[in-house]
C-alpha cells in the first residue's frame, strides 16, 4: 500500500503495547513455518550401462507418504527443535 510506513508504525506500536501489557520477552515471541517432507524422493535420473533395455529403480514404496515439519525461532534469535508430525495415509494422526 502507499501508506506502508504508517501501517508499519501502527503495527509496531500495537505490538509494543501488548508486550508491555502482558510482560512478553523476546523468548515469548516466535515465528513458525511448516512444510511437507516426502518420505521417498525417487530420483529423476539414473546411471546405467549403455545399451541396457531395462532400468530397475528402487524406492521405498512410500512415494505418496510424507510428514509435516514445523520450524520455529524466537525473537531472541533462538532456534527451537523441529516439530515433526507423522500422519496415517487416511490423514488422521494416530493416538
């Protein structure tokens, strides 16, 4: 937006007010992001003897399975351990 500097100033003031009101420290403020990681990443290229008519590609059979990995860091520049979520093929998280 054209008034981005003003919007940033308003946001920073709101955050500062909340920090003072709730006594938050840099360790209490964090940024987290998650990404999907596949269990099996089959190669797109193979090396084989010239002239062979078949190429056997080995994989784990889990090409469609994956896990969610969440990475988090605090405002105090501390990296937290990765959170890994494994799901069943049905999409449910087992007990």
